[in-house]
C-alpha cells in the first residue's frame, strides 16, 4: 500500500535560471518523459519550487510503496 512522503532540497540557482527546470528533471527521472499517460509509472508526485533570493526551495510530495521509497528518493 502506498504511503505519502516528502523530499525537500535547497538549490542555489542564478537569479535568471528557470525554477521549473528541477521539476522537469524530476519528471524525467521518475517517468522517463514529461509527456506520458497517467498515472506516473513509479510514483505519483507533485513538485513545487519557490525562489528565495539565489536559493530555490524545492519540495516534492510523492506516494510510494515503502519498499520503493528509496528508489524514488534516489531518482529525485
């Protein structure tokens, strides 16, 4: 049975860098492509990025079987 998890990171990014890029990279890592039929093959997830100066606070919520939690975190 899937459980909810959160993975948080603080990234240092240039002020003009695209804050959606980390989320796109997570999508590629978890789903293989940004365009796919739902549901996400490994774990349903949602990523949010918030800029605070030169830092970007990245938060990914995901649902996974406890046995695959580490796989999802490694890919994120």
